[in-house]
């Protein structure tokens, strides 16, 4: 029982470290336009939740 727990723990740690290393090698740079659009949409969403929809009805 202990051997199974230890082996699965070691397997999980090894695979987690492997994923971290691969993430560094295969990293993709983000597009600054996409980041700007996401920031604009989040600020608009915050305004809508606060009650400022921008509609003059």
C-alpha cells in the first residue's frame, strides 16, 4: 500500500516537472493586441456589473 502511494507520488512529481520544463521550451509569445482587447472587455464588463451600461434609455 505504501509502495503504491509512494510510486504514484513520485510519478506525479516527475510528470509535473517534465510539464514545467516542456512549458519553458514550447512557450508561445502572446499578441499585445489580444491582451489589450481582453483588458478593454474586462473593464467594460466591470462597468456593466456596476450598473453603468452606457445606454441612455
